[in-house]
């Protein structure tokens, strides 16, 4: 059960970070080695939309995992 909660927490934190980075336009986030190819390929504005959507999806997955574990 601990592993399930750990995965939920990781998804929730990653989603929140991605969503906040998109909303607040964090310079450090979009200049990282992993985000840089996406920013170059689609532009800064579109990559903010992409990371915002990714954040919402990850948060929704964490909530889905929570309810699935609880059996609701």
C-alpha cells in the first residue's frame, strides 16, 4: 500500500509543478535540458499550454489512483 501512496504523491507533485510552471511562466523550468527541445519545437507559448495540460492530466491521474485504491 505504501508504494501506491508514493506513486500518487509523485504524480500529484509532478502535476502541480508542471501546472504551476505553465501558469507562472517559470524561467528555470522552461530552460531545463528536458523542456528545452519542446520549447524549441513548438515555441514558449505552446509549450506552456502543453505543460499545463500535462499537469492537469497528472493531477487527475493521482486523484483517479486515490479513488481506485479506496474502491470508490
